[in-house]
C-alpha cells in the first residue's frame, strides 16, 4: 500500500481562471477542493496554475495572473497559453526526478498532445465532453499509465461510444461547510437565479422567458464566454430592457451563497449534454431545489420530486418517466408552479432533502476518497513495471 507521505501529486489547472472557491471556473473550483482536502490528508501537492490562485499547495505560477484578467488578450492567444502549464511541468520534472509522482491533469486533451515524453502515471479528469474527432483521437491513443476519469455516467457513455476508454466515473464533490443552509423558507424570496457562463447552451434565454411569464426577479451571475460574445451582448440588452433582470457578473462565494440560499429555485434548462453541472449541487447544498431538463448528468444528480423536478426537453427526447409529464418550456413552467405553490412544510422538507442528498452523494470527502484509490493504484502499478 502506498502511503500519502510517499507520493507527490502534480496538479495541472486551467489558466483562464485562478484556482479558488470564488468566482467562475467550475474546473478550478474542483481543483481547489481536491487540493485542499488532499493536503489535509498529508499528501504533498504541487499546483501548476496562475500566480493569483489561492492554495495551500506548493504553487508553480505558470502565468502571473489568470488569463481572463489580462485585458485585450485574444481568444486564440488564450488557447495557446493554456498549454503553458505543460512546459512548466517539464521543467519541474527535469529538476525533481522521482518514481513516486502522479500527475492529475485538468487541462483535458491539451496536455496529452505534448505529453509523449512524460512517463509518469497520469489521471485526466474529463471536465468536458470531447467535441472533436481530434480530441477523441488523442484520447484513444493514450498509453496504459494514463487513466481517464469521467464525471457522470452519461458522459462516460458518450466518450466510450467514441472509442475512448474510461477507467472510472467519479462525481464532483463540494465542502458543505462552505455553503449556507437553512431549511426555513422564511428566509427565501420569490427570486429565480442563474449562475454560470453566459452561454446559449445553458438555456438562459428560456430562463428569462419564464421569469418574464411569472413576473419574477431573475438574478444572472456569470462571465462572458469568449466564443459567444454576440450572445453575451444579446443577454445584456435583454437585461437593460427588463427591470426584473439583474446582472451581477462573477460572484464571490459569500455573495453567491446569499443569492442561492434565498432563491426559491434554480432553473437549468440545458440544451447540451452537460457533463456534470457543478452549480446544481451548489444549489442543493444551500437547500434550493433544481428544475432542469433531463439532459447530461441531470438524471444522476437531481432526485425527481425530492430535490427538484426533472423535465423532458421535448416529446422527441424522452429520457425518463418523470413526475412532470409536460415537456419543454411548458414542463418547466409546471415545475416552477408546483414549487411556488407548495405548502411551507412540504417546501421545507424539499430543502432538507436537497442538503442531505449532496451530503450523502456529492461531498468533497467522497470525491477525494475515490481519487485516492486511483492515485495509489496507479503508483503501485507503475512501481512494478
């Protein structure tokens, strides 16, 4: 058995955002949670990330500040800089030769394009579904000491169908102590909220339409997607035209907690196969139920009728026999109406079940324990070869 003090974990983070529990960047929030919990468990962790990251690990500052902080930096240049972590990793490995290193890659396929000469065991967490034949080709040619980790069973099916081998599925987890919870609905108001990238694939247009239909205040928080600037401008114009729409930009964790915990529900009508959707468990950790389309990981993450409602997106895309029988936006509206019309005790019970569901299935401790098994197995296997 490999002990934690015998192992060094090298984490490669995204560079567009800092590693932090605050602001946007779901990938680097997971990196933050993983790293902090692993250090508590006496693992030595070296983190390759932007210099403005928050971490208890030994930080290798690949760039001085995260790339989204640099004004005027073109999207293509960002894409090139995203792999700068790999050159920093090469430099580190040349100076720190050891047979007790495991690399945990969060740059997805980009790392593997340049990693042919790195012979250390490597875990790659697939934070996104591979969307190109090129990415799938890179993954399908990995050596045996490279393990791919999916973050939902739905994602695992999609990736496996493209000929790429998944080693294990590990759900994301969060530290519940960072998320405010009160079962008492006296503290909630009638607002809806959306937190995430301002992206058409997230269904933000439908959320705005529903808020308008019911004359509800909708709080929108999130950052611009470099690849959807026109859509961002379209949403900003919508906000200017409607006094019930409020845009907050990226939120500090405390402010985000306040908004989520006081909101009646979280609407998530995704239009794509969302690999996980971190904000869904953040919402439920605060006790706020989720109403979402049955796409991506949603049927695995939300318990229909207990922690919110799942809705089939159309009659042509039926993915389950959910409580709400209507589909599409009419199904979302019925779910919203059900939650708003719930008696106080029933709604309080739903809030309690939300918190319990995350505690039981999506805690940071559960996530880290599953990764530990993989780290130790990889290192043990590598030491025998």
